[in-house]
C-alpha cells in the first residue's frame, strides 16, 4: 500500500473512533471520555491534512522547486502538533470546570466498552502506520502513527480511571485524569513541533547514516584522492549529501569522473535513498567560498 493509502486508512479509523468515543461520552457523561473523543477529532483533521501534504510532497521537482517538494511533510507533522496542543488546552478547560462541579457517571460498562473498541481500531491502524513509516521513511506516517498510539494509551488510562470512580467514590478522579491526559497530549504536541522545525531547518542525517558515509570515504580515500567539506541534510524521506573530492591536477577528466562515479555508487549503496553531489577539485586547491571565509575569520582580508 502507498503512503497515501495508509493515510486514507487513518482517516477512516478516525471517523470510526469519533463515533465510538462520542457515544461512550454520551452514555457516561465522563469528561475523561469527552477528552478522548476530542482528540479523535484532532486525529481526523491531522490525517486529512497529512494526506494533502504527502500528495504535494510526492510531486516531482520543477523549475520553482528543483530539489523537490518533500519538505511538505514537515508542515503536516507541525500542523498535527498545533492541533494536538489546541486539543490539550480544550481538555484542561473542560476538566477544570468539572473538577469544581463534580457529576456522577452513568452506564460505565457500555461507555468503557465502546472506548476500548475504539482503542483496538486505533492500535491496529497505528501499528500499520509505524511499520509503513519505517519502510517508506515518511515523517507524516510516523507522526500520525505515534499520535494514534498515544491515543490508545490515553484511552486505556481514561477507562481505568473511570472504572475506579464507583469503587473509590471519588468523582474528582475523572476530571483529574482528564487533565493528566491533556498534559500527555501536550507533550506529544511539543515533540512533533520540534521535529517539524528541525526538518524545515535542514537537520543533518542521523549519526548512524553519517558514520556509514564516513566509512565509505575513508575506504576510498588515498594519497592521491581526498574528500572534505561533507554536508548532509534530510527532507522527510529524501536524503542529501554533498562534498568535495580532490584529485591530482594532472589526471585526465575521464579518470577523475570515473573515480567520482565510483564514490557516488558506494555512498548510495551505504545509505538507502541518498542523493549525492560531489564537486571535483584539483589537489591542494581550496574552493573560493572556503578561502573567503578563512581570510575573513583571520582578520587579514574581508571580501564583500
């Protein structure tokens, strides 16, 4: 199944869980279950927006976007983070009102049963999304999957707290648990927002991926061939690597080009999905950009 197919499945799951959780709240009057139902509306909005952004991200590069549209996925995870944060604030407001005006709960068995059924649906879809996210290297799928999995644990916690109310007689336990749920949702929102900002600011590849690149360069380097100025970045599932390759100035162009092609193939084999750009330079020649930076930092000469 494609990334968009998994997101359509997530939309269907969100619609189903909204119905189940809303019914659970209606039967019980539990603000904890209400908070759970509100988060499902967030799931639906996030899945719809993720589908739109992934569709944009899959568009091919064009004249205005020569590096592609993959970063659109970060808007999806960032938007989801904002929605989750808004839901957390709404839950805190509703729970605070109920905390000062406790109300008895009704039809707990039916309400909890509906809530647990929705958790089964969410848990199955979340498991599928997280597996697909690793396979497709999609942050949009991962964000949606992690959000759904958080929703599962939230529902379990809410249901457990609701069942304790008639045992303990503590009516305040339901709104108090809703506030705890809201704090957990806010934590998830912060994580998604931070990752989205990192992606939009061209965060480097992971440590393991950079180490794999370094091992290839060390293996291919020699007394005649030297690599430097390695830079990496990630744009959702797309990975980019650029560097300089220094070779003797006496080499024929076809020989230098063949060595560069060898290095490109080795790097692509070492890191799946890597896009490599290697600039050929004669040995002992430093690029103008680096030379200008060095001269400016030494204070000897400044280029404007």
